[in-house]
DNA sequence: GCATGTGAATAGATTCACAGCG
DNA sequence: CGCTGTGAATCTATTCACATGC
C-alpha cells in the first residue's frame, strides 16, 4: 500500500533489519570511495569493500529504491546520499553519554563519531567528585540535570556506560528525558518502553562468542 | 539421562549461530541467579531475565542436550556449567589488546572481563612513546614483540583498538602470531584467513542503526 | 499438574539465476 | 555486453502447540 504516489521523496519503505545493519558498512565504504575520487561503483566492488557478497548488496540497496544504472553500477555520491537519508542522518545528531568511567571517557573522546554524523553534546555522571570536571571540551554534568540538559541540547541518542547496577536507572532517566534511542554498554538486560529503541553491546559476550568458535575448531578439526 | 552412544562429554553438536549469540546472555543471568542462591529456574523466568521469549530459551538450551527437568525447570549450577562448557570457557582465556588509545586503555582497565572468563595478559602499541608505560598492572609492549609475547602468554583472543588505517596490519600480526579469534573495534572491514574468526564492533554503526529506527518512528507515526 | 523438549508451521534472510535495461 | 533488480529457491531462525515425562 503506497501512501498515495505523491511526493516521491517521502516514499518510506520498511527495510529488513538485516539490511539496516549493513547500510552503515556500505556508507563507510562509499565515503572512502568518494574521498578517493571514485564516481561509480558496482555491487561487486562494494561487496568486496563491505565484506559481503554482491547479491546481498544489490538486494539491500534495492530496498531503498532503484538508484543503480544497469551495465554501469551506482553513482557513489547519490548512493551515499540515499543511504544517509534512509538512516535518518541529517546533519549532526546530538548524543549524550551517561557514566564517565573508563569506557565513557573513551567514547567522549572518540574521533570516529563526528565523521559519521554524531556529536557528543553532554556528559553525565552520578559521582559528585566527577561533576564539573572537563573531559574533552565538555563539562561533566550531574545525572540529576539529565532531563533539563537533554531537552536543551535536543539529545537524540543516549549512550549508557555505567556499571551494571546503575544501568536500569540511567536508562530510565534517559527515557524520562525523552531520549528515544539508547546504546547500552552495561552487561545486563535493561527494559525500555515499546517506543524506545535500544541496542546492547556487551564486550564480554563478544569474547565468549569468539571462544565458542575457537573451541569448536579445536575439538572438531 | 545419559547420552548413550560414545564418549558422552565429547558429544559435540553444532549450535545455530543465533543460539550461540544468546548463550552469553543466559550465562550472565544464571550467574546472577546463582549469586542470589536460586537453585532452579524455568524457561519462563530465564526468558524474562534474558529479555527473550521462553520458546527460544528452550530451543536454544535443547541444542546443548537435555539438562532440564519436566515440571521443574533447569538446575542453575548445572546449566551454568553446561553453557560455559559449550562456549569453551575453561578457566581464564588470555586476551591481548592491540592499540592503547582511549578505547584500548578503557578495555585494559575493564573489570567486566575477569568474572566472565577472560584475563588481559598483554598490551601492544606501535607508538614508542607509549611502550614501557604501565597501564593497570601491565606494561605496554611494542607491537614488534607481538608474536613472541602472544606465544609466551598463550594468547587466545586479540582485541584490536587501533585507528582505521592500522587495523589490517594489527590484525595480520595477530594472525601471524597464531591468534585465531579477533575482536575488531576499528570501523573498517578487515580480512582474515578462513581459519580465524573475527567479530566486529563498530560504535558509529550502532548509532546509525538507532538513528534509522528513530527516524522511522518519527516519519511514520 | 507443570514445564521441558520438539516436530510442524511460519517468518525472515540469503543465495541463485536470469530477465531487463542502459 | 555488463550490471542491476528481482522473482524463485534455499537456508536459517522463530514461534506455535502439544506429547512427554517427572
């Protein structure tokens, strides 16, 4: 059911989750291609750069619309633009980091966010001895100010890097502050309302998954 | 009860990838249950704790063998043991971190690895001004010593936290050193031989995926 | 009775293979 | 001719629903 064939740019399809997960990888590759002055790219080349196969690239991109040229490939800049649009990457999205331990500090200083569309605009911690400290070019704010600051700064995404025991509370505060996207590094399950999306990155789990594969090879030849 | 055919403990099934990805979550939940003195757990309870549904828990666990009791549930300690075994978590697996920027340092000091079966045993960097520096209770070694040190320390897993431009080289060095499992934080595709497993964690990609969902909700009600 | 374990049903993702078009 | 875009086929994962057995 197309919502009326009106404004073609508003045509919103629903992308398969698996495809959404790969779009950032394609986008990275396209940015590198653009930097090197390449104007067009085939699904084969892009597949190589992204570490997947060509059929997958074509299927994934076909969900965005028909932006390739048969016999030629995809125009790098156009595709870049379309993927960025599909991902909602309009300008800099404001990010807040909650929890300024080792990991929070590392992320606060991470140079890789800006070129990919994000800007860290606020840092929070519970610990009064950290509040007021300067980290990069931001001051650490008290978690109590979270609601106010997130509203002022129009924070779109919250990154939770607090210890396990504080993760649910930190998340709840972000939700109350109206933040609808949360990236959680705490190794624990956190619940959020339906209306909020959350992704979890658990470093120890990643290592355990690797451990499985290693052991598997070791015991089965 | 007892698996009949052949050595019971060597009975190796192949677990579906999706199940492998969830075992660490179950294991975390079981550890918490054990700490609180709980002796048995039903698939329903475990599902709650893991943030998935009960059918999935039962199907996943059934791949390990039949360790539940009908009408009762699973014995927490036994299940913990079986999952740890399936994941190959025997004692402490030695981990090396390559790249001591912000993120590498954060991981070097991360307290969450030890309780989940890993021990950071070596730190490497290319930068001579960092070599010899003490980080936590380890000294930073030069990347040139990687092969020697990884062999001495029997490193099982390498964590790559170098800048994008150095990621392939750092990975190659680990591979040459015989490390067969690699966790890569650099936002770039890295190739490894068939025999090596690699997992990639790209923080900016995670944020971009969140951005997609947020924008989707915003534009479609 | 109650919760596991599992076949069967469904949904989703990947791959194939080729028609269609520049 | 070469490469995209896509139906069809395959493979994988999830969910259902219930027989099974403590």
